[in-house]
């Protein structure tokens, strides 16, 4: 998540006093007022909007607040996110765990809601399982190809305990990943089994360079060879399919996902991608 601090006048934000004129305000209102003053203290910045995107409970009475901010600086309109932490009496832009020095900014993701658990996104396990996993992934991401097969296997082996939902999130560094993702949707709709396990174990890097190849037909040819299908570029470029791809990107954006694989367990970010394993022991 981007920071606007470099564009702001350096000021102390170690504490915020509750003065008499602020007593009537809620904590959220005081924090929003503080953030607004902090930004507008720099005369070079023209603030357009400041919106609290979400608030997250952390530990020991501390909460994280993520703001969507739009402003103009040096003639350019900029939209960023900024995070502050508060316990209702103090406020800071950084909060770390003393035991491991881990920044709580790493946990500032919203809790996923029902729109992430649609049947169309379920790739393994049972929709009525006790625990829900949502993975954001790119089929050409090396870390994804080592992570997804195990996730799929665990969900299939524990259908009463795990439901695995897949959200396609092709990265810009992989120019033709969207073609693979769309082809997988088509194959799955056509009734081909184990589509996503095959997608992540196919070793497409042996057919083309994941980072350099920009030939979508070459990528589709590789997919068709692996899956023994005859999907065409006309199908890949179908407007309804592209709308589904855009919807997945929207889901990733709303979840503040920036890389792959990103896993959420029961709606909460799972940085280790291991939390779910305690449910299947």
C-alpha cells in the first residue's frame, strides 16, 4: 500500500489529545480530522477526498484505520491509501510487535464478505464446509504453482472442513496470464475435471517464457496441448468472459491484494498460508 508521507510536511503524530471541542466526536471522527489536518498542513497539497475504507481491530485495544485519499500535488491528481493506528488516546503511522518487529500494516486487509464465496469461484472442497479459503492467484506465478496444488489437494481430501475459492489475479509481469485464466474458465465450464490442479502443474514455462512472451495464441496453443482442448482466441476474447475477469480484478482490489498467491482463511488474511492446516489435523 502506498504512503503519502513523503509528500507531507514532517510532523509529530505520536499522540493526539482529546480537547474539549473534540469530546463530542467519536474516535473515528477525531482520527479522520487528524488525518485531514496532517495532509492539509502541506500547502502544496490540495485534498479532494478522504474516506475511511475500513477499520480493523488489532491487539491490546489498538485499531488500524485505512483511508482512501485523493489529492492534487505538483499538478498531478493522486489516489493513495494511508494507514494509521490508534487506541483511542494515541495515534501513530507505524505500529510494530515488540516480539518479532512485524509491522501491523501487514495485517491491514479487510474481512472478506459473501461476494467472495460464490459457487462459480469454488474449485475444491464443499460449499458447506466449516472453513472457507479464498486464494488470489496467477497461473504463471512460480510461488502459485508450488502453493495451489497443495491447497487443492487439502480441500479435496477434507470437503467437510474446507471450501477453496479461486479468484483470478493475473499479474502485469506475465503478459499472457489472462489468456490462461480465461481458458481455464472455459475448460471448467465445459466439464473438464481437475482444471486448476492441471493448470498449476502443467509447467507452462517449458512452452513459453512467462515474462517475455506476449503472443496470446502461443499461450493458448500450450493450454490446448496440455488440456487436449480446441479453445479459440475468439472464445478467449468473449466480452462476457472479459467481464468475469474484470470482476475478479475488482474483488482483488477491494481486498487490497497486490501479489500472488494471497490467501484468506475464514475471511482474514493468512500471511503464512498455513492457518487452515490446524483445521485438518
